[in-house]
C-alpha cells in the first residue's frame, strides 16, 4: 500500500483554497444558458449547461482529476464539452505532460474466453512473464486499471 498516494490535511486545505479562488473569480460562462444543444456524438438535442463536470485523464503513469468544471454535458450519452475557462484550467495541469498510452488488442482465445495482447514495449518495461497474474479493476464502461501482481519472494 506504500504506492498509494495519501491526501494530507495540508493538501486538502490547499485544494479548498484553490476551489474558493476559482468560485470567487468566476465570470459567468458563455454557455451558461445553453439547453438542448445538439450533441456531436449521439446527435440528440440533449446537451445542457453543467457546473459539476470532471476532467479525468491518465498521462504517463499519472492520473489527473479536476472537479468542479463548467461546460455542457449530453444527458443521453454523457459526452462533455468544457467552456473556455475550464479548458484553461485543464491546460494548466496537463501542459508538457506526455500521453504515453499504449494500445492493446482484444481477441478471442478459444473456449469462450477473451484475451488481451500487450505491446512488446510494455512486456519489456514491466518485465512481464507468461505466468504473471494481473488484477483488472473497471472504473467505468470505457476505463480500467490493470495492475501486475508482484509475486512474494
């Protein structure tokens, strides 16, 4: 558990101050009155203004979560679009960080099972062996964490 980051009271106080500053200096969003805009993903007229949007991304092994953003969200498919102020905040935290993601193939391996083929770079960097085991934790319908179990030595 020593790899799990701990949020200290000092970090919480700093975050509370940052949120208060954002709210105090917040000008009204230009998309504040948007209702029933057409969603570019599902093409329904179902995008409405929201102030509780969350930006969540993993970049080069670091997960960045920014809550309390504003923009528009589709009530049908959950597609979001951040307003200009939220986009500036997002840019501030992700500037200069590389995406670093790897693509893996999902295939049928027989016997009604599905398998995932890892890229050679991941196998080499993480020193993965055929007998190694992983824990997969779903975060949503589109995201999961895959953790390599380290055998007790």
